[in-house]
């Protein structure tokens, strides 16, 4: 079975083809970063318009790369939510129409399930069951995964997602959009000893998160230090480092707790923030020290992409699920 996947939930147009014999046959991602950079964040209307321009050419491109004709696709998967509604409508309408024209089943995929299953595209793939830490711009969730399609949310952020906290703090530090990776780069030059940020909600039981206080803490620390500092660029790097350490530490503490409480031995990380190098180093070491194993998606599949949607769509179609002609993209959708 061969599935075309289309991702248009935010500011990346992703298209890919997954084949159950050959794995990922082709995948392409077009990032809209340059379009949104001058506004300091994603402009939904511009995102939708650009997805319209890019989706069909990317579909043509991956079909050509995989040396396939349209008639050789057995199903079309598209991101049905959550995300920006206008952006979702583009991928959904194109995906649904192609499936109808090609007379193959279509399946609307949950974006976060896509992220969650992306580590299964890497070799060696983790065996089930496992705990998943989903850390993206819109979500921070700990999920107990007993089988594909069976997800129990163990904890989630009560306010900002981890990626959102990275992006907002990056803005305070006057870093360009997209802030997360820029902040991580700046943090490499920072002194981890100079400032100490809190580790929110780690001193009480439970697996929920709260990251919004960290950006306020960063703002206050920055203002106080900049007031009597001669080297503001060093201060910015030190604040970035302290912020990153706090987020990483908090995520590590909660993941360790989730494994202990459930007795699971495998942890997977997924979503944009799972590309963070410091997080990977610290998490892998901490989980190994407890006798557990940590898995990640390939770096190119941490952030939004079509491969995870094609793969998730394949899993759904294989399980005999697809949807009627009437479809409904959802801006908000719990997994
Ligand atoms: O999964 P994703 O591409 O889109 C959503 O579904 O939200 O995640 C994007 C988020 C952004 O907040 C971005 O700043 C963050 O992931 N991110 C990072 C890094 N790379 C991406 N955060 C910290 N360090 C990174 N290296
Ligand atoms: Zn995402």
C-alpha cells in the first residue's frame, strides 16, 4: 500500500509518499519562514495563500521523485487538525479532491498523532508500548501509547507549550523568527551558572506542565541584568542558556516520573522542540541512567512534514479506517 501525505497545518507545506514495502519513497518540505519573518510570527492569511501556491507543485515533485503515476497511489492522507483553519482547509480540500478524482480512500490525520508516530520511521523503531513526549509550538503532552491508535494523555501544559515558550522568550531576546532554534543557538554561548530559573510544577506530584511563567522570569532577569551590564550580548546569551536549562530540566524530570509511574522502559520524543540538541543529550542520559531507552524522529522529521502524515494515514488505512466524502478540518482537536 502506498499513501500520499499532505501537511499544511501551519507554516510548512509538506508532501510525502509512504510505501509499506519501500518505506519513505519521497518527501519534500517547503518552509514559509521567509514570508513570516518580517512580521515576527506566522500570519495565518499569508500562510493559507502560500499553501495554495505550493501544495500541488510539491505533489507533482514527490510523484516524479518516486517515479510514480497518480494511478499508483492507494490512499491520500492530509492533516485535518489541529492548526490554522485556513491553512488546514487548503491541504484538506486538495487531499480530499485528489482522493475523489483518483477514486482512492482519503483519511484526515491528527497532526499530533503524526508527530507521535514519526519516530517509527527511524531505524531501529521503538517497540510498543512506550511513553511519548510531544513538544511542539502548540502542544506539550505526555502520552502513554499502548498501540497505534490507543493514546492516554498523562499530562499536558496548562498554559504555553514548550515551543511557544521558546518562541516568546526568543522575542524578548530580540531574536528573529522562528525563535526556538535561534534561542538554542544563542544558549550555546551562555554561562549556565550565572542565572537560575525555576523548574515549574516539578515540586509537586503530577505530570502537567506550565511554561508561561518562564518567559516572565526571563523578562525580569533580563531587565535587571541589562540595567547594570556593560555587555548586553553576553547577558542575552546567559539568559537564553538559563531558560533552556530550565525547560530541559523540567521536561527530563517529568519524563522520568512518567516512566517510573507507568513502569514503561521506552520514551519517544517528537515535535519541533525534540530537535533541540541539549534536550536530546540530557534526556538520553537521564533515561539511560534509569535503565530506559530514548527514541527520536530523524532530525528532518522533528518539525512539520508530510512524511509523518503519510505514515499515520497508512496506519489508519491499514486498520481499515477512512472517511466519507464529507469532511471537517478542525482548528482545535484533542487526540
Ligand atoms: O512541530 P513543529 O514544527 O510545529 C508545531 O506543530 O507547532 O514545532 C515548532 C516549534 C516552534 O515553537 C520552534 O521554535 C520549536 O518547535 N523548535 C525548537 C527547535 N527547533 C524547533 N525549539 C527549541 N530548540 C530547537 N532546536
Ligand atoms: Zn507540528
